[in-house]
C-alpha cells in the first residue's frame, strides 16, 4: 500500500505533530505505529479476498471471516 498525501497528513495529526503536549519522539513512534497498522490491514484484506476467490466453499469463507474478525481486534 502506498499511502496518499492526505493519509500521511492525517496520521501525522493523529500522532501529535504540532501538538505542544507530545514530544517529537513520541509523535514519530505513534506515526510509525499508524503506518504499520494501515499496511497490516491492507495485507489481511488481500489474504481474505484471496481465500474467498477459491471455490472451496465454507472453509475458505470461514477463514476469510476469521482474518477480518482478527483484524478488528
């Protein structure tokens, strides 16, 4: 996943850049966590879609649902 400029700006704001309460070190750590999490969600969704594309019936759909449910934790 390549994030858009808007996503990066939103992550930076959420991470606390420009907020006097947070230190820049904390903001960099939080920004990296947000970027990692976004990439992990995209990867999990790609795995779930791949499973669903297999004509395996209930097993593939159950696994895909499990991947999506775990992603939300």
